[in-house]
C-alpha cells in the first residue's frame, strides 16, 4: 500500500445554512454538524487512520476529534489548514456580497481577502508536511474546510490554475481520498458521501464556475 490522505471537510454550521462566508471566523458546528461528524467518524474509522490533523478553527477541530475518539488517536492542529480568509466578506451572505462587490463577487475574490493561489500553496504544503510523517502504508486524515481543501487538492495534484474550477466543491463532512504514487499524488475519490446534496461553502458558488 502507498500513503493515503483523506481530506475531510467539517460538519455543518449555522453560517453554512445561512450561506454566510466564514473564512477565519471561528464558528462552531450546529446540531446537524455534530451528527454529521459522528457519522463520518464511524465510516472513516474503518479505514484505520494512523494520523489525524485539523485546522485550528473549532468547526474542523471538533469534526476531527469525533474521529479521534472512535479510533483512539490524538488530533494534531495546524493553522495552515484553516479556511481561506475572506476579509470584509466574513459574516456576510452571498446576496450581501454580490450587492456590495459585484465585480469581486464575479471573480470570487474578496478585495482584502486571501488569494486562491496562496491558499492552495499553504494547504498543499501542510498536507505534504504531515504526509511525510506517515509510514509507507499510512493513512492521514486532514480535517479542514471546503475551499481550503479543494484548492489544496488541486495544488497537490499539480493541476494548472486554469483547471482548478473543474474540481467540484466538498459538502459538509464529505471527503476526498488521495494516494501517493511514483509520479506524485492521484485522486481516488472526491466529495464522497454527499451526492446529490447541495453544497454550502466559502468556495466559489457552483453557478459561477
């Protein structure tokens, strides 16, 4: 077996339901999100992860802790796995963002937010750093956020930026699986566990891709 990474998005929050941009805002899981985290933990536990790391934001960390309790592993924390910073957009709904910043909304780039290329670089670097600690047949679970994980996956796969929109978003407590091969990382599964559920995330709106 080769090294594998499971990229797990956090459970639902109230701001997800309200379609508010969360970014670095530290919003907790809601009741549904807690249940989603427990379900994901019961499924992913059967894969016998050897290492779990999460974003420092509580919605991702609490999702990771649910899995840690099932498999008996501690959860490491890495700030580089946090969500894309949204600047003035954080806490606002998509409708409010569109009304105030129509051009920036179309590009999905907050004027004082974090560029997608920087997010992709830091998240992919963190995943590589933690994967380097695995044995050859180890399984790393990375609990993070919708936009952060999608962008990090694209960077880890070596996709050119113009192809990043081809990879869809991640639903709450869904996951993607990457495996290391001789020529780098490859995507085995993407957004497992949710289809055809709608996706509410800080990621680019599906209608705008």
